[in-house]
C-alpha cells in the first residue's frame, strides 16, 4: 500500500485485514499506509518514518493501544485518529487536552480524509478544530441518550397510569415515581449538555 507522493508512513492498527476505505483515504492524501497489529504497536512506532497512527480495533485492543500510546507519546508525540464504535470513548477522546488524539466513528471516512490532510501540516489540529470536534461528539451523545431516555420515561408514565387505573399499589408507586424523577434529572442534564455544546464553535 504505497503512494508515489508519500509524506511518510501512517500506521493503521487493525486486528485483521486493513479496511480498504480507510487505507484509500490515507493514500489519497499522500501517505504510505503500513498495517500494524495491536500487540506490535510499540515496535512499529520506533520507525522514524511514522508520522501518524490510525486505530481501528475492538474494545479490548483499543484500551491496550491507548495505554501504549500514552507511554510512547511522551517522547515523540504523533497525531492519532481513534476510530471507535463506543460513543463514550469518542467523547472522552474529544475532551482530552493532549492535542494529539482525535476520535471518530469507524464509518466516518470524511473524518479520516480531513485528518490525513491535516497531518501534512505536521502538527496537532488547531484549538478551534478540536472544539468543533467536541461539539460534534456532544451532539451525537445527546442524540444517542435521548432515545433510550424517551423509552424509559414513556414506560414509566404507562406504569404510573396502569397503577392508577387498578386502584393504586403502594408497593409499586414508589419505584415508578423514582424512575420518573430520575428521567427528569437526566433530561435536565441533557439540556445542560446542549447548552454547553452551543457555546462551542460550529
């Protein structure tokens, strides 16, 4: 997987075959792509030609890779793009102040392309870009939390009405009221999340 106009090597850390869409996006931006197994990451990072790292692995290997990077990045920091299916992991990465870590969902090929283009500038993304990424992650998190919250809240209201129609049940009324109160608290937290998101550049 080589490019004739290569700026250097980007490690693509994968547990199996390298996803073609990711490799193609990196090569189109002028990078040579080298596949690397998670357990070999520390060794692969010793190469002078390595300018960046893209991680696309499962949850267990993801944790191990991030631990390796935290240790290695102290001596020679390189930009890292974490492609994770876990929303909380992406949010945590977006909120880090390290400057070298970016996160996106695995199917966001356009993010890979943007990251690869920025990599040619040989530096971490500017603060405004990091804040824009945080805003995107907060929007996704808000959306993903609202759906299950609506289901829980709706079912709690249904149970409350069912108890009322059956003449009341002191044993059930307390727990259902607790669920409804917890839903109100979560809704208030989501409103604060949206307010925080709206303070960030779009």
